[in-house]
């Protein structure tokens, strides 16, 4: 199994407040890694670093062997490829949804890929069916319930078919049935060879899906 | 329950992105971050005196500078401001100086016609006063925490409700800036090709931010009702730097004396 993500001695601070200290980890392609730790320990920051939204003050990050740095992310093609390869589901679904309807939200990504309108439409419909949100297609994302927003945000990332999925508290705020649905989908994605990184407090989710667990202790692994 | 994922999800995606400037996202992100940092509580606030004292001195100095008819006093204030700016950190000196300089240059440009109408003196004195007053405000906002400044308004007999409105405004500006930053990041990570509707994406973000602000204000109102809010909002003024306060007041008295001397003796 080749290495999808390699992080070496990653340190990060927001101003004077240190968020990550000497984090080193290797995530194999097709595996599932769970990031576990108390609130404010830096899990979301690490996911943002993996997505090239935040850059470490120190350390090295390789994505499929290619270094990801502030300079490399300035290259438009490289950064777009990275964002297609890594799908990031934010902790706060409100922050992820900006289109006027759920359908437009989900089709936003596929429309920017070099695929036909029909294919993009098929992808959007498939994702809605998978997440059981077909009935919400015309609704405005902002007015949905917390669980529905979460499912919409998962659907709009899945429609881009990323190789790596970064999920920040993916089942927080979902009812039991929706949690089971999400878990089932994640298992299917893992079977399809996707690399999954989950930041969560949920032990059941970790037990059911994670191959490895990485524990954080207030900014330190 | 079995949920089969679609076939295309099993395939490896070979995405070749098209070139399309994302400057509209990055530029908006940058401007929101800078707006947000303006209002963010400054953890390294290093004012030599407490906020109420600094606020009083700053307001008094601005009034004196604006009302002075004597150019010598403007030069005195310019040297005082230079010394005050030197007490800031390097990065902050540049920020304060450049902001004041831009304001000064802007007022000079507006006043250019006055030169042709026989009042070239106004161009120098008003531009100089704009530079000084903007510099004083910059020094105050950089070296004092915004929350301490709003609490100090109590000293000027401003009602609790107005102070509370200021506090809530400051808080929600930060929250909304951070929401907009997150939404722009979400747009950035999903802008993986050519976005033909850039304006629509940005208007979606501003629309969501507007709805969020409306919802937050309603929720704050409801939370206040639940906590039996009766219009009483007390912020206490705490004085910590005793020596700094005394030295600042002595220096201010000296400047006030110079102002009185120059205004009433010489002119």
C-alpha cells in the first residue's frame, strides 16, 4: 500500500497560541485513520493543513510523495488537483453551504470538472439518493435542519469523487438512523479504496471503521 | 441496511483542471481577514496606561489638535506622536504610520483646490492635523483592547445600553468575519476548475452571512429575555497601571499647558 499522506514533525501556532506540536504521521492509501482528542487539541487545524488551507510553521507534508507548501499551493493547477483529490467536510456545515439550492450545491463541484452536464447531473442525483436527501433538492441549504445540512455537505464533497476524504466530526448532530447511514456509506467508500481521515470523539465510529487511531493531547500527539 | 455506492465512485478520477483565476476568492479572503484582525481582541495590547486614561487623553489630544489655530502646536503634537509611535512594536509602527500617512495624503489631495483659491496654509495645516489625529487613533486601537475601550465609555456618561450595543457589534463582526472566512475556504476547496458564476458564488456567501447575522441577533434577543434582561448592563472600569496612568496624565498636562500657552499668549 502506498503512502497517501506523510506528515513529519508538523508544528503550528495561531499567533502566540500553539495549536500543533511535533505531529508526525503516515496514512496509507485506502486506509482509515481516526484523529481523536479533546476539544481545541488541533484536530481541525491538522485537517486544514492536509487540505492546504493552513500552513505549518515547521515540518514537512507530502501528498502522494509530492511536497505541499505555501509556494506549491500558489500554483493554480497543483492546488486545484489537491482540492479535487482531497474532499474536506467542515465541522460546521453552515460554513460549507453557499448555493441557493441543495441540488446546485451538490452539482457545483462536478460542473467544474471536465465532465458533461449529464454526467454532473447524474453524480448530483446519485449523491442525493445515497444520502437520502432527494426530497430536499430544491430547498435552500441554509433553512435545512442540522442533520440535513450535514448530509448535504457530505453529498457535495462525494460528488467530486475525491481519493481522500477528510471528515471533521462527520456524524455530530445526526440522529441514530442517519449515523448508521453515514457509517454504511463510509464503509462502502473504504471498500472502494478511498482513504478516510476522521476527526471525531465518537468511539463507536472509530471502532467500526478506523484501521488506526491517532490520539491528541492538547496540541501534542 | 445496504447502501451501494455508485459505480463512478469506484473509479479513479483523472481530473485535469482548467486555468481560471481564483483571485476573487483569495482577494476577498485577504480583505476579510484584515477586517477581522482589526476588531480581534488584541492579546498583546501593551498600552502604557489603562484604557480609560488613554481614551480620555486621546480624545482630549484630538480636540486640542483640531481646534488649535497655531501651526507650532501641530508640530509639537507631531513630535509627541512620533515618540508615542516609537513605543509600539516594529510591525505596529508601520501599520500606524502608513494608515495616518494615507489619511494625510487623502486630505491633501482633497484640499488641492484651496491652493488656487488663495489659502495654501489650509493644505498644510489640515493635512498635518489629519495625519496627527489618525495617528493618535491608530496608537489607541493598537495598544488597547477594544473591549476595554468600550468599557471606558462609561466614564463619559454614555449609557449602558449603548456600551452593550458596541460590545455586541464588536463580537458579531468577529463571528461573521470568521463565518465568511470558512465559507470562502469551502468555496476555495470546491473551486477545482472553471467557475463560470463567480459573482453568484460570492453573493451566496454574503446572503448566507446576512441570514446568519439576522438569526444570531434574534437568538441573542431571546437569550437575553430568558435571562430576564432588564436593560442593566454593567462593565467595570479596572485600573491596573498606576505608575503608567500618573506619568501619562503628567505628560498630558504638559501638552495641555503648551496648548494654552501657544493659543492664548502668542496668537
